[in-house]
C-alpha cells in the first residue's frame, strides 16, 4: 500500500498526558523527582508546614524540659525582686512594730512574740502579685514572644498554627494562669494547696509530652521552641528538610534532565575526492 507523504499533518495539540518518553531518555516527571532508593520520604507531622517530630517547622525545635526549667528559675528570681519590694512597702510598719516587740521581750526575758501578717495586707499583696504575674508572663510574652528568663535560655513562645507568630494577648493571659491564678487563692489554705498541686502538674507535663507542652501551653494553644540547625531550610524547603536525626542527608538532584544535542552530528558534505585519473601504466615496451 502506498501512502502519500504530503497528506500527513502533525496533530495541532499534544495528546492528553503528554507524549511518551523517548526510549533511553528522560520522560516527564510529575511532581518533581522522587527520593532515591534507600532514602525514605520525609514524614508529615501535624502542626503546620514543615512540622517534624522534633520541631514545628524547619529551623525550630521544641524546647526541652530542663531548658524551660532553667528559664523558670530565672523568671522566679526576676519576679521575686519587685514582689519583695512591695512586701516591705505593705508590711513595713508592722515589721517595725514586731522588731520593737522582739527587742523588748529579749531585754526583759519574755517569750518571743509570734508575728502574724495582717489579713488585709495578705489579700493586697496577693492581688498585686497576680497583676505582676499577668503582666510578666502574659503581656510580655504576647508583645515580646518570651519572658526575660526564656530569652536568657534561648526559647520563645509561639502559636501552634503559626510558629513564626507570637501569641495574641488573650491566649497569652490564658496560658499564664498557672502564675497569676494561684495568687487569687493564696489566702485560702486548702484551695491554695490544691492550686499549687495543679501548677506543679502543669509544669511537669512538659517532661513527657511529645511536643514539650505543659497543660498551660495546651490551654493557650502555644508552643515553646528554640532556634536549631537540626532542621535547616534547604533546597527542598518543607517537603524534605535535612539533615535530621534518623534520616540520611538528602542528595542533590539535577535541576533538569540532561539536554539532548540540538542537532545530530554533522556528516561530511561530500566524500573524499578520488584521484581524477588512475595511475598511468608504463608505456608499452618496445616490440
């Protein structure tokens, strides 16, 4: 059967799905290059783009229990200074009177009197302590992202849904209830003891939580993180961060498959010229 070569025309659009790959060459790669053999696909973890089992995003990891504990110790020292100043302002006069009573009892051989804080002063001190704690652990965290103690140990408080943003004020105040809440019950002995137990449990929860969250962090939907090079942002972005504990270093893939030559090798335009005439034979020998 004879086919007229001039009657065939190429299709105006490629067939659905693209042309089949060239034998021996590179075919289309939907979605980019897959991981090579032996390199597992990076697991997805709830908590935002790039979340990992050890941090909420590339470049961040969850702050450990002992690091947070060190920050709390520093915060306790910092908050104790203005509290002590306020205590002496409120109870300064009664302390002076008590010191005079102790001196008189000592000089006259009398038993040392017992010092009792005025109930009105205790309530006032508790309320002022609540305000200080709310400002320090709530307002300061919302505006600055951390307390002074947290900043000293290199951690910050961020949102669960967006590890690059600070907590809004309402959530920061709700999270700081473990600091200012017990102050409201300090004058009630039984309630105060129960509040102290709840605070201890909230802070200890960090030790076994997979995201190092205390119960107060869960209440404010917050994470406490620290910068880390364990999960840097590389060429793969959030899809395959590296290097990370337990995962091999991701190899570098080529940006694009090798390009084929634009044109095939050129053949010689003409074959080598042959001699114009064959070699001349010797003349005929004499007869």
